[in-house]
C-alpha cells in the first residue's frame, strides 16, 4: 500500500493555518483574560464601596441610638415638654382626709 505524501506546498499551507489558529486562539485568550480581570477589578471596587457605606450606616446607627437614649431620659422629656409644648407642671395637691368616728356622728 502506498502512503500519500504531503507535498511542501500542502505542508506550508497546514503550518500557516496552524499558526493562524494559534495566533487567533492566543488573542482570544488574552481578550478573555482582560475581560475577567476587569470584572474582578470592578467587583472588588464595588465591594469596597459597599463596605464603606456599611461603616457609614453603622456610625449613623450608633449616633441615632445615643440620641434616642438622650431623648428618652425623664429630665430631657420634661425639658422639651416645657420648652416646645409650653406645658406647665403643677404642684402636687395635698388632701387631708379626716375620718370621724361613726359613733360621734349620732
């Protein structure tokens, strides 16, 4: 049986085609690498922004909690009531109850 020999022209054509495929494959891989790198970089930046926002919210939360504690004190409530609502606190009244012996009423 005879084997078909590859001519130099066919061999050159095959090598050129393989080089072309290898070059296109390399360029595609580099484009994919850059795309993945960009996505990772953007994701990292987004995570940093969210962490910063989280810290700001935690600071606001602690500030609001301290304001709530300050405003829920009795002296602060009474101060705001007198200043903002013009409430007047009256002096407590003292009642004396005198019980008479029912035998004395007769």
